[in-house]
C-alpha cells in the first residue's frame, strides 16, 4: 500500500494498517478483560471440596491476570441457587461458577423443575479436578457399635432398621446420590439429612448429630487423619492413591458396579467471549500443572485436570446421561 504524498491517503492508510495489525494480534492481546475483580461463585457453604478447590484456584488466577478473583459462597438447593445466579449473570467474564457433578450432571434428573439448563446456559471452561467420595462414620459411634468395615455397617444396619442417619452436602449432590445408591444396592434404610454444603454436614457428623456420610475425600481427609471419622471405603471404581489401603465400596461391600465419584469445574454464563474462556482455561491448566498445587491436590485425594472447554463440555454431556441411570436405579427424587 502506497502511503506517501496526499494527507488524506496517509490517514486512510494509517487506519488500514492499524486494522491489519489488530487483526493479526491473538485474541488475548485484543481483549482488555479483566479491568475489575472477578467473582467465582461456589454454590455450597464454606469448608467443602467445592470451596477448597475454588480457593486453591482463585489466587493463581489473581496473579495471572492482575485482578482479584473473589470466592462468593451462595448455597442452597443442592447447588442450584448459586448455579442459577451465574446462569442469569451477564456473559462478560466477571462472574464464574465452580460447578460440580451435582449442578451439571445430577440435578437435571433429580429435581422436578430446574431454574437453569446445565448445557445451554453455561460456557464450560475447564474441569479443575475429579475426586472419589469416601464412606465415613462418626468414629466414636463406630467404635461403640463395633463397626469397622462396610460389611460390618451393612450387617448392623440390616439388624437395626432405621437407626442410622445419612448426612449430605445437599439434595442431588454426588454425596447424596452415593448414599442413595448404597441404600438401593444393600436394601438398608437410612434417614437422609441434607445440608447446605459438606462443611456444616461434617461438623454435625463429627459432633455425633448424624451417623454416616459419603463425603468428597479432600474435605473429609483432615477429620479421617485426626481420628474423628472412621473411613470404610471410597466410592470410586479404583482405590485412591491418597489412601491406597482403603478399599472401594464395591470391594468391601461386594456391591458389583458401585461407582459414584465427584468432579468440579469452572463455567461461565453462556455467551461469554471465547477468548476469555480460553484465557482462563490456559491459566488454570498452568496452575494445576505446577508441582506445588498438583502434589497438594493429589495428597488430598483430588486428581487435577485443566482440560479444554470442548473436553469439559463432552464430559458434562456424558455425565448427565450416566447419572440419569443412577437416579433411576436409586429412585432418588427432589420435589
């Protein structure tokens, strides 16, 4: 392009070259986001695995982008309250969700009415981590009753019907569904007590107000190690590297095909610009790959991921199908 001589031609030429230059820049360089703090909504109370993982990722994103990523706990309705808040937020990158297998895999089959569509109303960013659940009981009560294993628990529960209460982080969570699946496969009855997150449920379990829980391993681990809870088995298909001596529920209870694990991932409202989604995914993946964070998560029983938005979307699609079958088998429903 000849940009010499005439002033008007020089002006048009400058505009054209600027356009060409901008078009050649990567999307990350063109976006001014973020120019203010970003909120990560955790749809459960503090203290549970959803909260733990959000607070592990938030500081890393704050460092990467030069803006604060703030965790905002909005509990209720098995995660639906917080998830709905994000679903109805502007798709501008300033409101994110730490979604779970409950909000984006289970609830669609458990709740008669959903305030949002887990597939249409969100832009998946990345899977942060997958974790097994762990069957735990108040250690003092287990000791008094002579319950030291899944087999012991099943035997005692069958001979004392209705005696045990089962805590969960909320209706429709994997913690709830793991218990329902256990009940359906063993034929025992336990009264379900839903909470607004693992944190308050664990407090009551340790305090003896409730008896058993199928909690996410990372949030239960400190109480297991502290001797307040007795762990019987993990709910995953394979044993956890964090507690390799602990059998699976399938092994310990001879319950063929028993599997009810959890996962947690970042999502944005539908319509969030792809360059923002991709930038967040890339930074989360970098953070999860650092030795300090990776080793800490593995020690807690969480398996870090950081996969692509497309891979995470496929996982959500497959999990909705999978959990619909589990709900059908267990008969779990929430009005």
